[in-house]
C-alpha cells in the first residue's frame, strides 16, 4: 500500500469513527427524549439509526455514490426492528427485576446486534452494486452495533466502538470498486 493510500485510510477511519460517535450520542439523546412521548425504546433505536446513518453519509459521500437516503433508511429499519423485538421481549417476558444498567446491557446489546445485522444486510445490498468484497458488511455491522451496546451508558464510547469496528471493513470495501465492463471492452 502506498503512502497516499495510507493517508486516505487514516483520514477515512478517523472521520468514520468520529461521525459514528457523534451520531450515536445525538441519536441516543434525541431518541431518549422522544421515547418518553412516543414508543419508548423503539424510538431510541430509530433515532440512533437515523443520526448515525446521516453522520456516516457525511463521510461516504466523498468516496461513493451509494444513496444517502437508503443508507439512513436501512439504519432506521434495522434499529427499529431490533428495538421493536427488544420491546416485545420486555413486555411478553415479564421480568421479575429491573433491567436498567447493568442488568439490561445484554438486552440492549442483543437489540443492537439484530438491528445492526438487518441494517448491514440492507446496506450490503446497496454496496455490492458499487464494490466487490462487501459480503461481510452485515456481519461486521452486527458485531459493531452489538458490542456498542455494552458501553451504552457512555454513548460517545458506544459510537466510537461501532465506528472503529465498521471503519476497517468499510475502508476495505471502498478499495474494491466494481469494474465497469464497458470501459474494459474499449
């Protein structure tokens, strides 16, 4: 790898992690506030997904033509479903104890894991049109989002965990564009 590629990689990685961390923090608190008036935990998941997606799009727009609106929507769908499942389990399986911190961490992490996997799957469907090697994106997203749930009390750390885990994979994907067959024929 040449020096210019290393500089681009480090710049991308820093921006991706920072934007993911800021998005996570803003999304969590926006969702937490809105959740008191609407759908509780589902709103937190939707808000985190939306804001993280918007912040990641700020980085992606410099490197790809992947649709920003679909990127954000896939995060919203994934996190909405993940936290919807969390709410179903919460209400159906009547817990005999409070699931606030630290006892609720496994449930939050599971919601993020499933939501991240769904979001990653939807995003991978977009990425594969533009890049080779995007097959692992859903698994990396599930891992990144899932592990971020373990630091939920420190949202900026959670976002940095998500960003750090997904940044390396995204950088690898961005370095493998799909070749244009028409240009090879000419």
